[in-house]
């Protein structure tokens, strides 16, 4: 009886090792295929969820596959961090060696395209750009000359507001352009697959001395346009339909989701809706 128990335990342990090894090998192959197809400098992190893996393969559907890729090239903002999750991945065959070039149907695809403040600063032409959450109220700042003030932004857009700080041109004298650090409160809007960064107010956390000539008090008309931008989300990787935009920490996040799509694990940049039959 003891030998039987030992044998059973050994067989279970062996099965677990084989299942884990198969899943790890698949994650590696998918990662390499994505790196090659997207011309990435590093292998993205790939995780196949669910257990056991081989049972999912035999059933023809993986519970979920997540991908996290850094430094994804983009013509829009240079490089991005991309995170995606594909739920209900229908495999083309029951072979545990998944064909990364074969089209697969996916029940749901979710994605986040993350733009860091450095990349956003390059897009805006503000190299020292800092991105942060806006102040919670108006008590420590004003709208500035030509600004609207936080209280006028309204609750409908406050969740999609961001504070942008950077050195921009605020005037010009006989010596040339005058540049200084300015903070601008901006709205983040998603309209027709385009992300709009719309400056709404110049933020001044401290009172300015009117007698001082060392610093110009910038107006929204003066500084605002230098923080404005429109990003075509269609040009971002993975082709997932954008559904929202928000700021988190020092990052701008464009989120999206699609139902019933077709993908090739080796060419994830070409995600397309699955044709429907009426």
C-alpha cells in the first residue's frame, strides 16, 4: 500500500512538472513570436492562466493569455508600455505546441497603452515635462491670469484631469524667447478614437509678488497651447478599440476592450474584429 501511495504521488508530481513545463514552453514561444513580429528589443512577459494547461489545450480553449511588453515602438509617442489580456483564446488545434502564426478567435481582448511623462514630453516638445494628479481643491491655487480655476472644471471631467508641469516659452524680449516653468491643468478627453489633451487653466500654487520682475505670470493663452496635443489612438499597438483615457501617477493610460476578435500570437499588432455572420 505504501509503495502504491508513493507511486501515485510520484505520478502526480510528474504530471505537474510536465504540465508546468508545457505551459512555460508555450509562454516562451509566444513571447519570442511577439518580439519578432513587433520588432521589440526584449522578450515581452507572457503568462498563460488556468490550470491544468494541457487540459485547456485538449479542450481547445485557453482561459486567458496576458502580455506585458516594454518599449513597444510607436510612431505617435516613440515607445510605450503595453499590457493586454486575452480571455477565451480558441486554439486552432489540440496540439500542445501552439502555432503562433495561426489565426485564433478570442472572446474578449482588453488592453492598456501606457505613455510615460518622458515620452509625452517629447511629443509636446517639453523635455522636462512632469505629469501628476491635479490638486483636490482650489484652496492652494488659482486659475491664474486667463485661467479658469479648478472649481470651474466641474465634477464631470475632474476624474480625467491632469496637472502638466514643464518649461515653456512665456514671452520674448530683446534677448530672445523667455522660458520658465509653468503648471497647467488639462482635461483628458477621448473622442472618435482620438485622445485630446486640452489645457484649461494655469495653476499657481503660490501668490506672485506684483512688484517682482524676475518672473512672468503666464496666461492660459500664452502657455496653454504648448501643452495641448491630439493623439490618434488608432495608431497605437494591438488595434484594440479605445474606451477611456486617464492619468495615473506619472503616466497617461489609454484603455480599451473588444469582444470577439481574431489574432495571431506572432502578429499581435494586427488584432482585428472577427467577421460576424448575420
